[in-house]
């Protein structure tokens, strides 16, 4: 389908068991399941990126597992900040504060400093790659990341608007390809001289070009289309689906469709992502052991199908940032990129 290999990233939000936000009785039992996942990745040749939250870093047994699954170059350790349980915890425990961007700038920085220090103490490694919990990235978060020495972010979810969800960010209009961020710019706007590289997550639609179908989807979601349930009807009939490259949210078939559409539009990286709690029955998106097995099967079937579609190379998030050329970093959402 294409001459140059697609860069395939697999990233895991590696976090506590508590799917519903909590500061009390926080546990990390799901982390033990990363051993099975690491063996699975070894067999497939995948080197994942583990976006690791504070409760995991400060738990000695969980940290032991992380050292094992990342050791010897098996994976990349990165930072993942859940503001609701990352110290300092002086802010009110309310839904709006679960979005990092909604906290005062000095508190965002303080939490990031604590998370970074905890990761460095646990793993004797200072991460330079970051993802915000609930994708709650904002310009002041970018400033804090730069102050703490981060070089790569992967919080942007193109075509997704989280403003109705606890006053989260809107990524509508953000590029699908890597671009640069700066503290004085909207997080959706490429900053040619910025020093923080954004590796967007893989979201899109079942039909291309996205520059046409995204406005169509937004039109369906507006009144009166929303009253008539038009978005759901379009999705169920296959007319138009918004798809996440995640086995928690999408079928193997839909993930392959999204990948084909992204590659057709010149996007060179594909990021497959999910959460570590889904590896343990009863947590996350998997209610039973059979659900967990289906997640594994879906991932393997997707990667096998993708390999039939195009040549591919597995990379971590920071490796993708170093491999993708600077001339890709100013392309707007939904536009083709020459490869």
C-alpha cells in the first residue's frame, strides 16, 4: 500500500486499579498482569510505551514489575499524571480538577515535579515522554513539561472535544501528524519553533477525507440531529463512524479501517492504545477473563491484518518523535502529507 513502513506505536496507560477516580484505597494489583502482556509483546516484536502513573511508581511491587517489563530495552517508561491522586493534593476533589489543565499553573508544575521525582527514584531513569490523565493537556501543562525536561507529549486526541466532559480540552482542528507545541500557543496549533514534540493518538473516521467527514459528524451531533439520534444511526449503519485505535473501544475491523484511512491521508504513525486495568478481569473495560482474552486476540488480529496491509516498524513514542521529519510537523488536521 505504501513504500515507507508505517511506524506502529503501542502505548499503555499504566495506572491504578481504581477506574473511578479516587484518593482513598488506591490499589495497583493490575500491574502484575503486565508480565503476561510483556511476553505477548515479545512474541509479536512489539516494544511498548508504558505511561506510568504515580501510584504505580511508589508501590514497590508494582515498580518491580515495571523494571522487569521495561528492562533490556523491552519497552519505554514514560510519565502519566492523574491529578486527583498525584501529590500535592491541596486542591478540591471535584470533577473539573481531574483535568490537569484546569489547575493553577503552579499546581500543575508541582504535581509534575512530584511524579517525575517518583519515577526517577523508582527506576533510576528520568522520563522525557508524557501523557496527561484524561488527556487533560493545556498550554500551562506544556510550560510545566518543558521546565521538567520533557521533550515529547502524547495527549492529543484529534477530532475529540472534551469540553463537555469536566471542562476538558478540545482537540478539534489538531493535526493528525506529529507537530510542535509551545506554552504560548493553543495546543491544537503547531508552533514551528516549539521544543515539545506532540505525537497524536490515532483517532479518525471510517471514511476519508477526514477534512470532509469530521464537519459532517459535527453537524449530525448538533441540534436537531442529536435529537433525532443521527450520530448513533450513522455509526450503527456504517455510514460514518468515529474510530479510536483502541481494542477497548473499537473492533478489529474498525481499527483496520481507521488505519487504512490514516495511511491513505499520509499519516506515517499509528498509535494503538489502551489501559492497564483492562488486563485484569473486573477492571477497566474487561469484566471477565474471557473479555481479557478477547482484548489480546483483538490486538493480535489487528497487527496481523495491518502487516498484510502495509510494511511496518514498531517504535516507542520517543522513537517516533525522533524518526518523523520536521516537515511533517506543520500539517493541519485532515490534510495529506507527502511520504
